[in-house]
C-alpha cells in the first residue's frame, strides 16, 4: 500500500470536508479506519515516509498514526509533523503507549493518544474538530 488510497466516504452520507491522513503498516487497520471515518476525506498510507511526501504536497487537517512501523516510527514521524506542519492535529493510535507519552503530549507532539482498537474516540475527535470549524466559521470575531 505504498501508493496512497483515497476514500471520500459514502455519497449518501454527509461529507465534512475534514481531511484525515491515516498512517499504519497494518492494512486491516487502515481499512477499518477508513470504514469508521467514512464521513471524512481520508487518505491511507502504510509508511511514515510516504505520509511525509503527501504532507509536503497536500493539505490535511488531522494525522492519525500508529507508532510501531517499519522504517520511521510514529513518534519520530509525529515530531516531524509537529515541526513542519504545526496546524495539523496529531493523533497517535497504537497498541501500546510510547514510554515518553506524557512528554510528547506536554510538548505538543501528540495532541491525543488513542489505544487500539478504540475507533469511537477517533470519530469523536474528528467530529469535534468539525464542530469547532463550523462554529469558528459562523462567528468571525
């Protein structure tokens, strides 16, 4: 799955416009994430290096990333995202919390940690971002 796969949701469902980049080396997890996040514009890739290339050329609102992957780890990838794309929301979705989780959250590298397989927390987070965006658009202070 080195080529990004784009999933733009079911045409019968409302589409939020929120762009979500999914990064996980487990293809079954990527497919499950695409299903549960079908209301959003998702792009799924299986390596951090591919995700970095996409972030350099496209705009995303959220990155949801596994930690344990071949090549660059999720922690290292999210550090890069935080430095180069500070406005992109960063979520770590992995089976076990990295040892330095508190430090990563304190330093703003990881905005949210969601243990696998908590799909509902990911949907709730993306929904909340959509509500915040629509509220901001309605109230231009």
